[in-house]
């Protein structure tokens, strides 16, 4: 009976280890000194505390650039009516500039081991979201990165639901 109980305990521990909870930082680890939500610093800080991943929000600009921001208005500038250059020239609360998606992906690839969770924010028109998905997938292919870390399946979600999915590695 002891052997059976020990075997059951070992099996339980093995099953428990493979299904451990993993922490994903929402907008990075930004509620800490020197950080701001959706900033490069919040991404690096999420990695420094051992997070499994980091979620961030993406918008398509007027000139079809991709900027990282939770809100559709940054310091009075409507994201969809502003250029990427205008928005990345604005300062976040921690003193760094609003990051472009390219800058965030490059930093994540070079300096972190994080899995990335990209949330496409709801745009003014579904067509703008489709354009954003096309630009995101194109950028990921060019950079050789896959934000989800998945080798078999990747998808891009928006607040409206599933927009794009692929069954092969896009990186």
C-alpha cells in the first residue's frame, strides 16, 4: 500500500509540474519605479523578474506604421490620425519615447527570453485592423521573430475577435 501511495504521490507531482502557472506581465512590468506601461523598460523589467511573457497593445498609425500603446489617444494625439514619427517622438511618463512595434520586437529578440502576447486594439474600421494584421505579419516575417513563440500556430487577436491565423511558423 505504501508503494502505491508513493507512486500516486510521484505521479501527482509530475502532473503538477508540467501544468505550472506561468506569469504574463500585462503591458509589461510597469507598476514599478522607472517604468511605464507598454514601454521598452516595462518589457525588460518583466524579463528581469522572470515572467514567462509580456502582453502589449498595438495600433496602426495614419501612415500604416505600428505603434505600441494601450490607448488610442497619446498626449492628445489620436493614433489613427497621427504618423508613426509623430507618435514615437512623444515621451512616456518614465522619460522614454513611445515605442514602435519594430523597436519592441527587436529589443525582445535581442535582450529577453519572454514570450510576447500582441493585442491589436479595436480600430475605427475593421479594414484598418485587417491592414494592421497584414503589416504585423509582414514585419514578423522580415524580422524572423514570432511573438507567440509558437512553431505550429500563431494568431492575432483584436478586441473584435480573431482576425488572422496561420498554421505554419511565420518567423
